[in-house]
C-alpha cells in the first residue's frame, strides 16, 4: 500500500476494532428517538380543492414556492441535451 491509502485504511481498522462500551453514554447524550414509519394515517386529504387533482395542486405549490423546474427526471439524471 502506498502512503496515501495507508492513512484511511488505518482509520478504518481502528473503527472496526473499537469496542462499543461508550455507546450507551452516547445514546444518553444524543437522546435517540424511535423512528415512526407507520404511514397508515398519512394522506393528502385537503391538499387539493374538493374533487381537484392532487398532481395539479402539487405542481401549483411548487410553482408558488419557485421550485418548479422545466426539465424532466431524465434531464436531471443524464443532463440536458443542450
């Protein structure tokens, strides 16, 4: 290994060899909370006018906030052909 690669490799070895004795203290300091992934009560009710289209309401919200782009997802991924 060359000198440039040996530094990061040594850091990784130290991380992998470390014990987790300080984890409970870290958890107490950082106050971890349980992530709630229960989505059964999440809805888009009220986002659009009664009987309105949610996609149109979302587009209008993005336009109002100045976040509506004119490109496509393909433009973002592959770059604009211009």
